[in-house]
C-alpha cells in the first residue's frame, strides 16, 4: 500500500512540473512562440566545472563559481527540498521522508543521514524558531522536539483546506521580513483554515496565504496563480517574488510566469469549473484586474530563491534564481524597480548541465553563505518518474572561488549561526550592522525579545547606518511592537529618504496598528502623495487595514485622481477600497453618482475589477445610474462572473434588471456575457422557461444554450425545452 500511495503522489507531482500533456515546459502550444530571453549580464563568462572535478563535466556556471558535490546516494536519494537548522545541520526532503545529514569525517561532505520524520505526502519543509514545518497534501503541520533533541514528538496543525489534487495543493512555506508565514497553494478550491479557526477562501485559483507562524490570523495575500509549486521568496527589502507553471494551450497562460506579488495582487488564472487541474476558465481567466507578470518563460519552476547573503560578489547579491528540473538548469535573473513593481533586466544560466539525470528542484542559502542546490537526479524525459528512481540523488554546494578581478569569498563555518547566538547584546547589534553573518543576527535578536527593543529603535532611527541594517531592525521590531515602534514607523513613513524603509513602515503600520487609529491614518494619508508609487500602494493597503473613519473617502478620492499610468499602483488602490468592505464599495458607488461622466466611467472600471461580495451586492444600484452607457451596463452585468464565492452570488438581481429595463442592446450583451459558460447558460435557460426573462431574450438564450450543449447534457436538455416552447408559441 505504501508503494501505491507513493506512486499516486508522484503522478500528481508530474503534472505539477513537467507532464507533457499539461505543462508548457515540455510541449508549448504551437501558437505560442517561446518568449525571447533577456540578455545575460556583461560580467557572465561561462566555464565547465569538469575542469575542476571530472564528475562535473558538462556542468556549466559563470567563471568564479565553484561547484562541489556534498551529498549523493545512498545518503540522499531523489531529494526535492532542503533547509538548515540553527546548528547548521541540513535537513532534506526525499521520497516521503525528512532526513538530517551529518559530516562524520569533517571534510565538508555529508556521509550519513538519519530519518527524523516520515510523511508520504510531504511536498515542502521549513525550519523556523526550532519548529519543523511540513507541507503535507492539503495541510501544513509543524513538529518540535519536546526535549530539545530526539524525536519530533510535538505536532500542531498550522493550516488545512488547501485545494487541488495530489501535489496540486499547498507546497511552499516562507517566513517574510514581517515575521508572518506565507503559504503557496496551487490551483483548486482553497478553503484554508488557520489554527485559531480563521479562514481565507480562494476558489479555482492558486494563491498565497498569510498567517502568523502558529497558523493564527489566516488571510489571503495574493491570487491568480496557476501551479505555484514550491516557495515564494523575499528580497532583502521584503518584496515577494514567485513563479508559476504554464498550461499547454491556455492562451496567455501557456507560458510559465515570473512575478513580483504585492499584497492584494491578482495574476488572472481561474480554473475551469469542475476541472481538477490545468484547464483555464474561458470566461474568467485573464479578466479585468489581472496584473501582467514580470516575465514569461518556456520552462517550469519548483519555487524561486533570492540570494540575500554576502559570500558572493556584489553583482550576485539580490539575484533571483529559478530551478527548472526538466531543462536541467538553475536560471538567474537580475530584477530592478519599475514603478510600483519590478522588471527583469538580465537573465543567465547560473548552473546548467547536459547530463540527462540533472534535475534541480530547489536552491537555498546555507548558514555558511554558500548556495545549495538539490538535484532529484532521475534519468527520464518529460514527467518520467517524478517520485524518483529510488537510486540516485545529489546536493551541490556553490561558493565563490574568485576570479582575477573579484577575489575569493570563502564560506563561513556551518556553525556560524550558533556562534552568533553566543554574542552579547551589543555585539549582536554590531553583527547586524556588519551584515556578514547572513540572517542569523536578526533572527537571534527576535528570539531575545523585548529587551532588545531600545537598541533596535536606536539603530532604526540612525540615518547614518546602512539601509540593510535598518530594514533588519524594523523587521525585528515587528515581533515586539509597541507605541515606541509605532511612533518611529510613523516618523519614517514621511521623513525617511529610503523608499524601501518608507514602504516597509507603511506595511508595518498596516499589520500592527490598532484598527481605527487616527494618528496612523493621518500618516498614511500623507504617504498617499509619496513620490514613490510602491510607497503609495503600500500606504493605501495599510490604510484599508487600519480602516479609520474617513478611509473610504480618502481611498476613493485617491483612485479618482490617479492617472492610471502605473498598473500595479492602480490595482492597489482598487484592492484597498475593496478591503474596506461595504464602506469602500458604497463610497465608490457614490462617486459614480456624482453626475461627472469621467468619474462614472472610472467607477465602472473599478467595478469590473472587484471580486468580493460587497461589490456584487452593489451592482444593482450601479445599474440604476442614469449616466451609464449600454456598454457600461453590459460590463457591470458581465462582472457578476468575477465573484467566485461560497456561497455563490445570486444572479437574481441581474434577471430583475433585464426584465424591468427594456433595452435590447443591454439584454443581448448581458445574455452573451452571463451565458458564456455552462453554469451561466443553464441559469439563463431555466430563467427563460420560468418566465423570468422577456420573450425578446429567446434568440440569445437559444444561442448560448446551443454553444454549451455539445459538452453539457443539461444545456442540451434545456435547449430542447426552449426550442419546444418557441415552437408552441408560434
């Protein structure tokens, strides 16, 4: 039975990464040409690692990079995930088990492994604050050693209810700079419940959810993803990036995508109703409000990784990396700020091989500052044996050996984090400022707690200190938030020269301030005129979280005067209005009733982007606006398709409007829009037979039923009934 279950999980995993029948990585649609790559950076000169180690012949990297095999079978067999403990011990996910690795000979090569946890459904692991987090099918659990060593015998459910099938469920887990846990879930019906009963629901779409590390305060962060297998990643300034996998023949979703995902973002994917995976909803996918990706690519992704350490030269710091198992490559990308988002300006192969067994699944930074690459190592084309061949596996360590222009940067000791933990408080702050010990100083300051707050406030306030150290200080302060931290964040929001610190201050206020705080609201109001669009977007989202009196007026007025040139900023303003719930939507409706045509048009545009119940509830009132054109009325009626909610939104108000308003153009357009899929066509067919639509609707109802009848038996029956009624009426 164990083997059968393992194979079923593997089959689903194939679909998530490289199945020829579904994934663009192996068989892109003929009508979708391969996206043109960005140019490689001028400093990249490719060499063959076989010159240094014959076992690595054909493994190519930029000059200066040293590749070492630090573990292979039988110590690791078909590994797909990796993380490091505080003491530098590597933990590897491989074939349904999590193992710790050890270096018995002290040569930097792991020669023994020990199973610490078995889980046939495991798709990801994370180590944080001495907890071992494991994504297991539709559930994320965390485990702890009750005695500080030995068995992981303490178990807690962090989150459950991820949709999809097999490994098209929750898989990625990342701790953000804000201290929250970010969970990636794949396309399906995600009805996610946190440990405290809090819920976040996203239907027929991949999503990123956010909660506290214990699973409390569950909320939706971003949606519209296809198959987001693996982790999202944060850069040193707290910006989230992730990738999803394309679907063969799915139009704009054929190619895989690389995205920078701010809070509230929607990247457009919707799964077809009743499909298990890999079929785009022809009505809803790519609809109004869908943001464009930074980059489309022909290939796959099992998560992304950003190098935020200092043991590679400056030009490697902040690079984003994407493992592509079917193509045997770890791709590197340089991203730069573009308005409220980012763009890819250069790309190259950081590690690539023509070895058919090379299947890189994950890249992570070690406590030594090196980059570790997990190689499932299975000889197969396409999907192959996605659970592995049971015989091979490798882990590589990549470090900077130097060139004539850029000297070597030897890795730190694997116990560097443990050494940091032994520093006294003053030296720990100095280590944070020096930025030579990775993330260990920040994490240890958080563990030490509130006694570190005065030193962190002093560091954050000091504009002469490096931005990286001040960002780390703000991050640590979020775990020990109080009035002093809030006061300093308010000051930074409007007085700080660094746009990153202003944006992060807005984010921190939005997550930590008390609802209704008028002082925080005032600071965010001033930030809505910031010169940096990313700061304005964060300020708007934070204002909607604080939700003080007047927030709806401010956000709707800001939307009204926005010029729309920055798509991501424009999106953020709409999402902030939507976050306010009924007050925000009601104020938006009122703006549309001002009698100013420009404002009415803009409100209709916003309504076509909404996706929460207060928006649907307000459509009938919007339709009564006398200043709407027929095109705008049809757009509003079509927007009922946006609302994938549980329980579903009723279309009865749309019927009432169509029955009571004799406008042939609107009637025709609305029926075509609402009947564009089988569910809508069925609804209209029943409505017509129940005399809830005027007789003038007959030709268009017949038309939408006929379009769906080929693939939907109920539509075929309704078409017959409608045609019979038509004949009898004659």
